C-alpha cells in the first residue's frame, strides 16, 4: 500500500508536537535576530568598532548554519538545553542578515533628515528613536519578513542537535515503523501550511509599503 493511514494516525500527533517546537524556535529566534541585527546595524556606524563588528557578522553569514549549530552544541555546557542553543544560534545567524537589511534602511533615510537633526542639536537617542529608525524600519519590513520564512524553513537543521522538532519525530517514527514516505511527506505539508500563508501576507506588506 502506497499510503498507510494507520501510520498517519500515529505520526500526525507527534509531528504537531514537533511543529509547536518548530514555531517556538522560529518566533523566539526571529525576535533575537531582529533585536541583535538592529543593534549591529547601529554599532556598525561607530568608528573603529564598526569594522570589527562587520567582520564578525561576515564570518557568521558566510559559514554554514549547520556547522555553527554543531560547534556551539558541542562546546556549550551540558546544562544548556539543545532548544536554547538552537534558538540562540538561529538568532545570531540571522542577525547577520537582518543587520544588512536595517543598514540599507538606515542609509535610505534622506541626508536632509540627518542635517536637520544636527541643526536642531537633537541628542543621539532622539535622532535614532524619533527620526531615523521609524523611517528606516518602515521601508524594510517586507525584507525582514522574508527572513522569518527563511528561518522557519531552516529549523529542520535543529534535528542535528537533537531538538525535538518535526524532522526529529519524522525520522524517529519513520525508522521505527519503516515508513519514511508518510512521515517526510507530512512534514513537507505542514511546512507548506505555515509557509504559504506567511508568504502571501509578506507579499501584501510589500505591495502596501511600495505604494506608500
């Protein structure tokens, strides 16, 4: 029989448990990436410190995520959970990308805005919080959204460090029952059910902000 419905009834509840872990890792990791990426984008404009931060981010961005996960997992204390490590590594890895998105938004702020802030002698916190960041972030929201989907699709790599996400359960049950076809197919379908609506929403955001 090509499709075993009895096995499907067994595997679906476990995959849904894994989906919760997948979504948790994605959401928390994405929040880390957004916050850290913004900090990096701002610090990069600081003389002397900026080039060092840029070099570190380039190293993170140009090395495989899987290698980073395994490296940190084997070096981290045993008291730190695999999920915590996975979230942290995902967040830092994608911060290297979100930082570039923020940077492009910041550089897109009109030169006259900066000059007006200097003419008014506004303090740095006021310049960034009230003038620069509101304009910069508004422009890059769609691009940031694309990285949310990309991170979600990268979460199966957490299986390599024993995080019990969807691929972990699919591989375990598939090996136990010798029915990998259903397990892997269902994982793909669950990813589609989450990714496609998210992509549609991001496309709407792109059209909305392009029209502003």
